């Protein structure tokens, strides 16, 4: 486990790294990181579960959408904004390409800044982030 705490933040973030599959008693058993994240989402208030291989920057932070009938712009909150004062669980963190860069401002400043389509705002992302990843180059561990 890797734990780190920011100076200005009150939330602790963690990254769980473990093999995708283990061999126990000559049977293949899944590692359990995804099940742990789903359990956390079930018990924690204001929690969001997302899969890293299907997440985008807009899905993590915020999207600006224009209403076709009125022409006005509106914001659609992403996973980090929806989990404000809660927990954001990110599965398959190692499968994300550049989307993890969107986490930098959210974890350091605890805000997401938006400057698109004439919309200027800053939204709070005061959440703990728990991510799970698979180690590079390892697939099976005998225990």
C-alpha cells in the first residue's frame, strides 16, 4: 500500500497495487482489488466508482454542454466533483493514458477549474481517492 497526505488536504489518498490473479492451492483466484473498491463504494457516503480504462478527462472532472434549444452552456459534473466530501474509487488506474493528469489539480488544490465556452468557475473536489493498479510485467504470484 502507498499512502500519502497533502499538506493542505484533509483527505488521504491511496493506491492499491497487486497482481491481477494469484494461484492459491493450485486454483486461480482473482486479486480482489476491484471487489474491495466496490465494497468501499457501498459503505461510504457520497462515493463514486469508475473504471480507468473507460474514463476520460471530462468524466473525471467536468464537462461543458450547450443546450440546443436555448443555446446556454451548462456544466455536467464528473466523478471527482460528484464525490466531493466522499470517496472516489478508480479501478484499473494503470490502464489510464493521460487522464491521470486531471487528478493533479483535484488532489493538490482540491478544486477543478473550468474555462470553456464562456464558462469560468471552480468546483470543489474535496474527496479521498482510492485507486487500484496492476504491477507492470507481473501476472501471476504463487502464495
